[in-house]
C-alpha cells in the first residue's frame, strides 16, 4: 500500500475525528474522565514514527534522537482525543465491537482490508489491534447515530467535554475543537528539559 494513502488516512482521522518533562505527573491529555499518560501517549507516537508505511522517514530527518516533530505529535494527540470521545459514546450507546465492525474500519482505511497487514507490519500487534478497534468504534458510532445526529453529537461533544492538554503539546481550544500550538519555544516531545 502506498505510504501516502496510509498517511492520508491518519490525517483524515486526526482532522475528522500535538513544557514540562517526560516524567510529568500531568497526563498528556484528559478527555472527560479519561486520562492518557505521557508515557502511554509517547509510546503511541513511537509506534507511528517507527512505521515507515505510516510516517515517511524523510519527515523525521533532522530530528534529535528521542524527539518527534511537534506537528505530528499534535495530530496524533488530536486523533487520540477523537478516539476517546468516540469510545465513550460507543459505551454510552451500549454497542459491542465485533469482527464485522473491524472489517468495515479496515475497508474505510484502506479500501481493501488485505492491505492492512502490510500497513500494520511495523506496528506491534497490540497497537495495530487497538488502532483498528478505535477506528471501528468511530465508524460504529457514526453508523448508529446516522449522518445528521452524528454531526450534531460530534460538535456538541467537542464543545461540552472537558478536555485538558498538557502544555508541552499546546492548549485546547473548545471553540475550534483543536489543539493550539504552544506559544514561544517548545520543548521537543519525548525529551526532558535541562535545569
């Protein structure tokens, strides 16, 4: 599967639906009652940057070891926020994940689900499974609500849910439903600042 197609799928999900040290007690993000730790989030970023089908290695040129482009990090954090909102709605609706939902998610991502094994080959098995399930829950919520109700729910969820982003990644703008980049010099994601 072409790199560009998979990267586009990631960006579409991120848009539909990146100050402090690495050992901060503050999570990377809180979405309602859900907290995603910095360690868990940076492990997720590591999965993406370690997959050359998902993230073109040319986009990482010039990065210091252990650091990632902040824009990529913010896109992935935006995607994680979207997944958290959909996962909560999925549970609220009493939906249950099944293989047909997963197959539908892979079809939406790749056109042909058989491309998934190549695209996911550099992901850990657990992460590939988690990502597929997250996308499947997005699709299931959309299908269950129908186009108009889904659009209304999504707008309201972004506006009404308490979302707090760790300042190292920026800040949350509830009016746009987007992460605003940090102002001034930013500590690269995945690094610990000096004294």
